[in-house]
C-alpha cells in the first residue's frame, strides 16, 4: 500500500509536468504566445492550499517568467527532484514521504510568495507574543531547576471540548429497515471522543470557552497565540493541529490578554471620559497603551483590525469582579461588532475564556458567541503529557543531555506505572493543573502510597510552594505570616483557617459563602476573637484566590473551594480529627450519610495504624450495611497486614450483600460487587486465572424463533430486524463446556501482560491486519449512508490497538467485571493464547453452542422462562447504565449453570453471520473467512428483546464498545 501511494505521487508529478509543458506551449486566445507573459499571482485570500498539480503549474510559470521556456524545462525536473530528496531525507519511510509530499507544495508555495513582513508586525509577534508568552515560570521546582523556563509548546497537549450548535439533520437521512441499523446505533449510543478545541475554531467565528479551575483555558489561548505568531513569522510549527491549519489558511494576527488587566484601564477611562462613542473602542485604546514599550500604538492594532486579520483571545472573564462582568461582556460584544463587519475574506474573530459559574450567574454573551466546554483529560492525554513534562523540566541550558533523557524516560515509566496501580491517584489527573501538580510531586519526592498523603502534598503545593505565574507575568509574592505561630509549618498555618471552613461547608451543605460569614464561623470553631480571625482570614482568602487556586471568588466577597471536592473533604477530615477527644463519636454519626463517606475514608487514612482496626470495626457496628460498604472502600485504599483479618470478614459480608435481592441494586449490590473486585474477589469461580467452565451435555436445540414471536418483537420495535431469527429449525449438538461467566478483566489481563498483542501467531491474518491498522471493515450491512459514515468514524478513531479500548477507564476495567471494548479479533487471539498457555483447545462458542447453553431444549425466550424479569439480568430495565460484576444476577442462571447470558455484555461467537437454517459445515465457522460475525446475549444498554436467547446481531469483526465482551468454550473434539 505504501509503495502504491508513493508511486501514485510520482505518477501525479510526471503527469502534472507533462500537462504543465503542454499548457506552457499552448497560446492563450487573444494573447501573445510568449511564455514570459505569464504573470505570477499570489494565492488569493481564502483559497485552499494548492496540491502538487497547482504547485507544478505555478512553479513552471514562475520559472518561465525568470529563466525562459527552455531554462524552465531544464530547471523544473531539478526542482522536483530536490523537493522529493528533501522530503525523503527528513522522513523515515514511504508513508511519511507520501504524507509530507502532499503538504510540501503548499508550504513551498507559501514561502515563495510570502510577502515581506511589516517590521512593526514582526516586532509584535517576536517580542509581544513569542518572548512574552512562550514560557511558564514554575517556582515549585527543585532549587537547581528554579531557573528552568518551561516552554509552553513543548509541554502542551491538545485539549478537547464539547458544545457548539447542533447540526441540521441531513436531507439524505431517511427511515430504513432495521437490518444493520440497531447495531450501528448502539455503537453511537453515547458520543464518541470530543473534538479538539481547534475544531471549534474552524467551525465558529466567536467562541465562549468554558472550563473549571485548572482545566486549561488560559493554556489553550496562550498556545494558540504562539502557534499563530510562529505561523506568520515563518510557517506552521510541526505540532499544529490540522483543525487549526484548516481554520486559518492564512494565519491571523493573535491578540491575547487577560480581561483582569483591562478592568483597571476601563475604570480609569470611565473616570476621564464620562461617555464613549463606542464601548468597543476602549479595547483598542488599551492595546495601544499596553504595547507602547514595544513601540506599537493604537494605530498599529487598528491597521490589523481594519484589514480583518486578527484573532482576539480574551482570558479570565471570571477574574473580573462580578459587578463588572456584564460591562466587560458588553464591551467585548461591541468590539466584535465594530470590527467583524469588515469586507474581507477572513473577518476578525474572538475567543473569550471563563469559568462556567461566572457566566451562568449573570454575564451571558449573545448569539454570536458559541459555548464550548473543555473536557476532562483522558488517559491518552495524560500519557502524552508526562514524557513531555519530564523532558522539558530536565533540560539544562536548553539542552536535554543523554543522561537527562534517560532520567526523563525512567521517571515517565515510573509515574505511568504508579497511576496504573493507584486508581485513587489517577482521579487527580483530569485537569492540566492537577496533572502538573501530581507530576511535580512525583518529580520532587515520588508519589506517596497513601491518598491522604498525596492530598496533603497537593494542598501543601497550593498553599505554600505553588507559584505558576502565567506567561508574561512576574512571579507572585508570598503571603505575609499572619497565622498563629504555634502551628508548625507555613502550609499548616494557612490550612489552619481553611480546615474548619471546609468542615463547615460540608456540614451546612454549602458551595460558597460570604467572607464575613467565613470569618464568623471559623472564629467560632477555633475559639478566637471574630475581629482577629476575620483580619487573618481575609488576607488568606485574598492571597489564596490570586495565587493558590484552592479558593476562588465567585461573586464580590463570596468565596468557594475549587478543584476536586476531595481537597475540601480532606481538609474537613483534618479538622474532624483535630477538634477534640469526641472526634470518633462525631465521625461515626456521619456513617449513614454517604455525602460524608469520602471525608470518613480520608479520616481513616490519616489515623495511626494502631487506631485503624478499631475505628473501622466501629463503623461496621454503627450501620451494618452502610458501614460494611464504607469499610470496604477504606480497606481498598489502606494496604496493611494488620487489617487482613478484618478484610476477610468484610469480603464475606460484601458477598452476602451482593446477592441479597431485597437490597437496592445500584446503591448496595453493585457497590458491594465492585468492592469485592477491588479487594480480590474471593469467589473461586471468579478469582481464577483460567475461566471457570461448566459442562453442557449434548442434545437437540430448536434454534431461532417462531413466526409469531418474530411478529411480536417486530411490532414492538417497529422494525423487521427480528426476521433474522427465522426460520426456527432443529440442531443437534455434542457435549462441550462453556465458561460460567464472560471473560473478566483480571483473566484478560494475563493475555495482555503476556504480550499477546505483540505475537502474530495468536492472530488470524485479518486480525493481524487490524492490529496493524491495515484492516478495512465491511459496513455494507448498514443501509443508511449517514449512519454508515458515523460508524466508520467510530471504528477509525481506534488508533491504539495494543489493549482493549476501555482498558484504562473505570468502572469498565474493574477486575471482576467482563472485559469490554474488544473486537472479535482480540477475543479470538485470547482463545488462541489460552490454548497455548494451558495445552487445551479453547475457542469462541459457535452461534448454536451459545444458544444451546442459554436455553437448552426448552425453547424459552430467556434463560429462565418466557416472561422477562428485570431482577434476573443487567439490561436497560435494570437502569445501571454500565456493566456489572459477573454473577450479580444469580436468578438469571441457565439450565447448565452459566450466568450473565442475558444482559451485561454482548458476547462474540465464532460464527459468521449467515441466514438460517444454521449449518456448521457451510463455511460459517471458518475463522479465516471474511464477513460480519455474530454477537449474542444483549447488554446493559439493551432492552429485553435484545437479551433474548434467540436475538442475533451482525457487526463487523472490528466492532468494539463498552457493552461487548465474550466467553469461551472447551470441547474434546
């Protein structure tokens, strides 16, 4: 394929060269047939980047104009040869040559036709953007690294967002038969990965960028600022997202500044001039004054705006005082209207960043601004950031030495492994700020074992050492020492006043409070004089809002805790432990209230090891059901041999709770089952390295459904999809064994740890092609064109193929839940690996074997009978909205002892999809054959009709989702 593509590129070049030569010798009607008469015209604004064809033609014209016809004939092949040689030198293989060859003509042509850059604009871009905003100053690094300036482009990871306006339905979309549609829609039942933020820049002219504290709003704006400046100065940097390139074929002039810097200028301007003809003009005046040090004034920015070539990046609307936010919104909107109506191909555009709370309360933008909310970081983004961070932090004088590179690689592996085995710490990496804090703690001292200790390190960073000034800003000053001298450390002194506030917030159910009320409540709890407590607290609050990012001001004089609620809960746990000798009685009174569980878990974690067994035992005695669940969550985090005896008792109690039908399914039984998974599920038929098998005695199966049954389900669903179960027919099966449960994450992990994804011998040729990204799925079974496109986009997004798709996501990856996100290829490879591992022949069940194990000779619609019972299966009727630990529904057990064959996850069968009647020898059981494969059993996402024993789905073998798993069979034949 790569050779073909490269050959195609060369062929296009040859054809274009020939066309160019012919075209050059053909006189234009009405003009002199002189080659030198061809003018050189730069690309007009808005025209797409030229391909090789346009590049060759225009290069030919350019050479003819300068060298004459025969000079151009000689020079053009030399130019093309040098271009291909250069592309080959800087790339690693034919695929890279092909990709760069597609982009090269546009880059070369832009350079040939790049106009001379205005000196004032060059000064602005080099000094006012790249120098000013290109680096982060992080004061919490080691002293020897304190002078390290972390370059923003080197550590930035692309962020994703959701929002925008809904697309209009395609006029081509029309109702279709359900053949293929049901499975396709199930692929898309939840939105796929959110698009990059740059995709919204491509689509909308004005954005309101929303995100919680530390979500990366400022970072995104600053990074976009730098990329656009570099693109104008030379060319797009290599890390530029394609969406941004498409959004701006001609890079605009970026103008970035925080609105908190504009606020004092606005207030002073209003004092000097009682009225302004246009409020938007105030922003232009501010820019003129703000860049006077660079020799740039208002006229410079007016020229850029008049030419319609600017992207305004306005940061921190929430950092403006609440009473002034509506005014700031009005100023920005007036500015946008004032300069957006220019008669240019690319009018000025604007992005405003803000925390959601500030906008929701009062300052709403008009219809011209489209809201986009930044998504939390996913595991891939975390994995991308960590090596970038270490390589940048460990640079010395701008150079990453071989020793530093090895250290960076080692620290990267260490942190990624720590996050893998400590899910409670992984929860703290979902925003760029928190991820940077975790990486910084790991870099300085290593990650602590205790989650409570990690929280304290984070709080300590935020309250004492954290000093990450935004690009272009000086480092902020430390807070004066105003807290009691008897409190030992600086961070402790600041936390001394925040701990009772955190406890008060939880106790009163608050999310914010006036600072005077903070002072009164804290003075009451600390036994201090209100006026003295208020004086100290106000300094702490004002400092914390500006510097620590632990507290934020929501409205004027109203404060709230930011980031994870667990920081607030951790501070409350510290206060609870310190308050008095009655702390245990107070803590135990909160056991029935789940809102306090996180605080109580953290309280148990900060206790001395000698205190923990007695305290946890008291929790169980206080409330047997809630106490057992809470203690289970504590034991899942506290690893201490002194607690082994208690853990054994809790495991037994959790198992009993899991199977008690009178307990709430979601709030008790599911939680108990998940805690069993975190505590090493003790069930011998679950906690086993090889799937536990149950025998299935041979016999006759009436396969499929009757016409009456099919008519009923078609009528209920409004489709003809269930026709695939016709006609009913009889099949005779020999004895075999089937796994009691779907293959669990713990069992599949052995295949993954054994590097099964890297051993071709376990994969079919098609499976190995899928593994390498070379498999093209057959989606012809989906008749709706728009739906087929969306499913293909879903399948194509799976770039990483060395583990199940949801392998790193909780709760899908808990050890005793079914493995999900596996394709048919992965399920088959696992079976082949397990066969080699054990010396026995394991495989996927045939479609007939699966149905026989589910219903036997009874012909029941569900494994237990002809009446659906939501208490027997995890389907949409159960309303769990997720997979469940295997065996959570014992009432759904089949006649042979298998469980979870209705609901929980769809299960791959060995069989190709072919119409009935079933014939094992007609090629449908050939694992090498191409075609769609069969899924059986329904899932947590599906209605009872999909969980019937006879229901069949027919997706591509490359299909994957969070409701698809598999089980295995063993047969002596």
